[in-house]
C-alpha cells in the first residue's frame, strides 16, 4: 500500500496546484481584458457626460447673462453707468467671468469690465455683437486672435508655453439688451477664457466623471487637471498629428492609449465646434493605466499566495491522512474478498468519520440485508406495475404544478417588466418632450412652420404616456385610499373639467344629468372611481362619432348606489360584449383595450360590480353598482 500512499500525496499536489495555476492564468488574462473593456466603456460614457456638462455650461452662461437684462437696461436708461460698473464688479467676480462688455444700440462699448480702454470703441462690425443688436442670442465656443484678446485685455492670460502666436479659446454669450417696451437698446457679451484655466469646465467635468479632463485649442492643450510633478506643466503641449487628424479633420471620436508627461492613460477625445459648425478644439477624458490595472495586480498577488498555501496544505494532509486512508481501503478490500467467498457474516470496522466509514457501514448493512432482499424480490416484481402507475400519476401532478408555477412566474415577470419598461420609456419620452420644447422655443419665431409637427410630437408622447400608465395600472393595481366621497359632486366636477367639455363641444354631445338627491356619501377611493366614470363617458363619446346624447343617472337602490352612463351611439355586437372586459381587446384604432378592464378591477376592489347592456344601433348602457357599506 506504500505506492498508494505516495500516489495520494502526488494527486493532492497535482489537483490542488493545477487548478490554482490554471485559474490564476485565466483570471489574469480575463481581468486584463475586462479592465481594458471596462475602462473603454467608462471613457465612452464619461465622454458623453463631459460633452453634456460642457454644453450645459454654455446654456448656464446664456441664462446668467439673460437674467442681468433688467438691471442693465434700467441703469442704462437712467444713465447710471458708474453705478453699473460698481454693481457688476461683484457679478463678474461671482460668476468668474473673464470678460463682460455692454454696448449701446449702435454697437459702441459703454461698459467694459475687463479692459477700460475698450469703452468708446465701436464693436458694431463684430458678428456676435451685430447678431445681438438684431435680437439674436449667440452662445458658442470660439477661438479669438491676439488682436481680439488685446481688446478684451486677455492676451497675457491666454499665453501658452511653446505657442508661436497668442490665441485664446473662449466660451462666450452675446444677447440683446431689451427694455420694458421690448425695444433693443444695446447688447451684452460675457464669457470665460479657457486658456490656462483650472476651474469652471475642467473641475465640473472631472468632479462628475472622476477622471482626468483636458481641453485643446485645435491640437494644443490649453487647460488640464492632469497630475504632474512640481514645476512641470502639460499646458502648451500638442496632440500627435495622427490623432489630431482623426478628430480635427475627420470629425470622429477617438479612443485609445496616450502618454502624457511620462504617464500612460486610457483616453477618449471628442471634437468641439464653434458657432459656424467648424471644429476648433477637442475635449479629452482619461484614466491612468495604473488605476485601470490596480485590481489585476492585487489579484495576481492573492493567487500567488493561494498557490503557495495549497502546496503546504497538500503536503501536510497527504502525509497525515494518507496512511489512515490506505488502512481503511485495505479493510474494504478484505471485506470484498469475504463477500466473494460467500461469508455474509463478515463485518468491517472503520472509524474515519468520512465517506469511507459510510461505505463500510453500507457494506455491513448490505451483507445483513442480502438474504432478506432475495426473499422480497418476488413480492417486488408483483408490485412493479402498481408502482409504475403511481409514479406516472405523481409525475403528471408534478408537471401540472410546475406549469402553474411557471404561469405565476410569467405573470410576476410581466408586472416587473411593465414597471421597468414604463420607467425607462417615460425617461426617454421626457427627454424627447424637453428637446421638442426647447426646439419650439428656439425655432418658434424663425420657423413657425415647425409648430404643427412639434405639437404632433407632444400629442403623440402624451398618448404614449397614457398607454404606459394603463399598462402599469393593469400590471400593478393601486392600493385603495378610502375617504368619504359624494358621488353626485364627483361626477358633476368631472363633467365640468375643461378636457371633457372640449370633447362634448367638438363631438356635438349633449349631456343629460339625472342625479338622485338622496345619495349618501360612500367610503371609496375618489381618484380611482373618478377614473372609472371618466372611462365610461369617454367610451360613450367615441361610440357616437356623429354626435348624440349621454344620460348620466345616479340611484339609491336598496343598499346599492348605481351610476348609469347611457349613450345613443352605434351599440355593440354580442361578440364585442363577450370580450368587452378582456385585457387588450379593443375595437378602436388607438389604445390597448385596458380601460374597461382596469375600470372593472377598480369597481370590484370596492366590492361592487359593473354591467353593460347594448345592441347594434340601440345605444349602450353601463351600470356601476357600489355597496353603501363596504366590508
């Protein structure tokens, strides 16, 4: 048995080492790829977020300058220019403006918060000032020449090391100054210089994305928060020609590896456009590679320690337990020999508290039961058919229970899916509505022909939201919020709502109200019951495309409050009546067919019921019955 002893030790070593080594190698390769892939996804997402923050900064600048209009034109009309300068020193400091210029209606500078020498100069030819004086709002990123920077007093702040000429990239907003009579009396221009800037845009982007951010003017780095050694700077350095061509000339995004100041980064770059839709700069986002591979390196150390520990433990257990296992196996071999010789009284005694001991016990039990088993074989054969029948029956019951469980799970999954789908789609619809609203505000005056399509978009989104609401109500019914409600008042208030009044007028509908005066207040969910009556009235309107009458009746009938909605419409066939409350059954061109199904569920949750009587060309009557005292 010595050979078996050594084989066990060898097997323990191999079975413990090889899996660890294989898992370590596979995990390192996998983690390496996963780290690169995850960093790429992070950069792509963060670049989108960063461009959004950049655009939001432009919008914020527009709103900040716009909100100053009232105070500016008031002081201009009162000829309080000195007071205007004094007040706007705080405004410029609060908003970190690098320049703030106000002109009169002819384009002559009357206030300059950045360079006093600019006051009195005619800026009317400037394309942004001229646009503002024509009532146009301009918010964009622009590259200013050295001459333009000197006018604004920003030439010294814009200087970059290594640059042959002084240029500056600015975010600027130019808006008209409008008095209370809606007359343009001047213009305002304000903005930020991005050269050598370590605040505003860079800080906002880095804080939101937890990454290193950089802005380039063309291919030259003008502001960045990349960590460098003391006394060093990356400002003024240029992007490689290959990458610059992809972004600046081809207008494409770029993702890849980048070495900056001796450090490797995983980076992504996106073009920045000016007001003429020309690419004038680049926004970059990066992650240090040491951060990307930090987890991988830690796991390599852990796997190395695990392999060493496995070797030590394998040797220990191989030596300590090997001998005992070999002795137990030897006893099992002797027991098998005795069984082969017909010695059914032979027993094996092993005290190892493991599977070998269980095997010995099983052997002993088998030997004791062998004779009794032989005697029972005939009885078992006779009972085989009965047993098979019972097994088949049990399998059928189990299969039926399994099918029912799957049905419950599908219903639950549909509910969760409906909630998730409603949430995600409503976020998308909200973004589309916001975009349509902004487009309408921006293009409404210049492109009035877009108002119709934009309204169509808004109506379609409202209809889609209504469908999602119906699906969510159907999949997740609301809990009842009970209160004392006067049904006559509830219906009266519903019929006087502007939405229904418009529908009555547009469809030539006459409303007849027959309310019983002795209707007691009901303890119900007023909001949900209002939805039930609204659904019935809306269906009645749709049933009378050529106009007609709707009679709404309330009755107190022996402990039941009945609400009847009677129309003079086209009526329904028997097939339609049979499927009327079936989910997703509808005879309309639009809608999901959930309104009546939801209404029926609401009424029944109050302990009531809903009935319908109709015939072709005979009109339709819906009757809702609610108990006065609900259990």
